C-alpha cells in the first residue's frame, strides 16, 4: 500500500487493525522474557496504543508511522506521556546514529515481507537488540471480502517464508500462532535476536 492509502484509511476510519489495547502477544513476551525497560522503536505505531503501554512500563519509546493522521492522533491521545512520535516512512528513512534495544511492529512487516525491511530493522538495533513482529498467518483459510481500498484481511504468509526472510539477520527466539482479537484472523508473533 502507498502512503496515500494509509492516509485514506485513517481519514475515513477504515482501520480494521485498530484496537483499544496494546499488542497482547508483545506484552506477554516482555513479561515472560523479563525484558527490562529499554529504548524502543515502534514501527507503524498507528494511534500509539502499544507505544503508550510500553511507556507506562518505563520503556523509552519512539513511535513512527507513515500516516500523518495516525501520528496526529497518537500525539493527541498521548498527552502527558513521554513518547516521541514522528511521521516516517520506515523503508525510506535512515535515522542517523539512532539505534534501539527493541523494535516492534504489529502488522507492518507482512505488507512487504522482504529482506529490505528485515535489514532496516537490523541496522537500527543495538548489537544485542530484539525485534518483535506480528505477521498474518497463511494457515488461516478465512478469506473475507475487500472493504473499500483496504483489504479486511491483511497479507498472509507461511512460517517458512517468514523464517527464510529474517534468517540472514536474526535468530528466531520464539514463534507463536494466535488469533488476533480485533479481527479473529490468525497471526504469528515472532520474537528475534539480532545476529552478531
């Protein structure tokens, strides 16, 4: 999808991915792996729901999204919370000198699912950095219709394809198959360590 498509979604309220709570799979992994507060880049932060939850847990968060409307709402909903939000096209921007201990994306990687995205994450992680991504599962056979300019169902991928794309840059620590609460579609939550 192009930048104009994302703006259209946020301007018209056509956001099937929108949810009132942070990514529960990410929060479970943070708790289970006992990840201490650290610097986080939330790619495709949308309205900032996950960024706010992480900030409340004392993580230092920067949220980025390609949509200026999404960032406008994220800033408005996050008043009084220490989070930096910025309109950024992750695949086209280099954050000069910036690295993060954890990069999260809930449903961004599956729109491209290529080595370029994985390499960008790798380049912006500290040496022992972690990446959490949530990718729609091809094992989910439901196929709802397209609504407006945005498909209700996100692009889905096989576990083998996901692993093959990330393995040059990352070691997979944890993979879980789960049903996304907002839409009921199946996703993989993938938790990865940066290769040294």
